[in-house]
């Protein structure tokens, strides 16, 4: 064949070429700007941890601790969002309440203060982990760290009771204060633990929680 000879294209091939040319010559589509991610609920714009100051970070954490403390320790069945404490959980508050309770018990002891702190801290930390695993093994619909956070916040009444008993060394007063704060802590933990498991297994989830708080109350009364 000579160079001047041409071979006509198949109609389907010609239509494909025309379609490609139309796509190339078409005007570019308008690209909409991406929408920024929504901030966490209840805490305003999403903070940038790399650029914010240390004081801003501390204020944000303290605000979250106070908010969760109000939701957990002062439960209100008529509040608008009862699950907010579950979503905005943190571990700074529970860690502080566990350490504070251990320090208060060690200050109350006349001898072997370091051993008292070690026993109290180990009991609370290990107890919170075991209770959380118990809820999960019972089929509870809760995250591991959520349960740790809630159990730690519910120690706040017992922290107050331990502080009062340290300032007033009276056996009768200790018993009364521990009974009140023990009932308060159990009442605060009840709605969260009971709603996390099947109603038929509610007692299996709540009894170990009550038992741990009773152990803490016994330590508060026994230490002299």
C-alpha cells in the first residue's frame, strides 16, 4: 500500500474518538469547597492542639471534667442529653479522683502512709478495670474507657467523705458520712451501669460495683 492510501475508521471507533474530543473540550466542572469537620458537641470550635497554648489546653480539660462531673455525680433524669457523659468521656477526672482518694487515706493514716496509698490506689485501679471487664463480658454496650471514666467519676462522693473523715476523727461521724457517700456513689453509677447491660443481667453488673464502693468505705472507716 502506498502512503497516500487511507483506511476508513469503523463507525464505532469514530464515535469513541468524537466522545473523547468532546470531553477534552468541555468546560471544567465547578468544584465545591470541602466543608470543615463539625466541632465536638458542647465544646465550641475544634481546637488545634498543636497551636493552642498550655493554658487553653488546661482550661478545656477542666471544663470537660466539670461538665462530666455534673452529669455523672449529679444525675438528672429530666436533662436534655443524658448520654453526653458517655460521648465526652475522659480519663483525667477519674485519675485525679483516684489519686486524691489514695492521698486522703494515706494522710489519715498514722503509720505506713505509703503502704496505705499503694493499697488504695491498687484497689481502685484494679477494681475499675475488673468491673469494666465484667460489664463487657455480660454483653454491655459500652466502650472500655467509657466505663473506666464513669466509675472513676462516681468516686467523687467517696472522696468528699474521706476528706470529711480525715478532718473529723469520730467513729460515729465516719459511719454516717460513709453510708451517705456510699449511697450517693452507688446512685450515681446505677443509671449508667444498668443501661449498659441486658435488664436480666442488671444485678450481675451492679453488685460488683456496689461491692467495690463498700470496700472503699470500709477503708475510710478503718484507717486511723
